[in-house]
């Protein structure tokens, strides 16, 4: 499985699971999700990577709602805790 276009999930509300603020994070997250057999959508969005910092572009990874917990566990296990989106963050 791999990155797919958003229109593949037309009519389905996807859930954000990861926010990458660097290319290295995005590439690692892509590898983790792909290796886990997950289809995901990546969209570039404006984000605020830290308190008192200027807005930046970040890569937000979206998955099907039923895959959220599985993806979070895989991303956490890969050492990507800083970018994992939790329910209160939504």
C-alpha cells in the first residue's frame, strides 16, 4: 500500500494521523505507513510547529478512520511521537 490521491476516498471523511514538519519526518512516516500496508493521503497545510514560531508548511498524513489507532501505534513505534496527531489535536 502507499500514498494515494484524495479522490480515491471520495465521500469518506479521512482522519489526520501525522504531521511532518521536515522532509526527513515525512519520508520516514511514508515508509512506516507503506510497510504497514496502509493507503494514505498526504496534503501540504499551514501549521505552527511551535509556540511563538512563524507558520510553516507541513505534510499532514490522512488515513481511513478505522486505521487511525493502528497507524498511530506504528508511527509511535518508529520513534515519530512528535508528529503523531492525537484526538484532542483534531
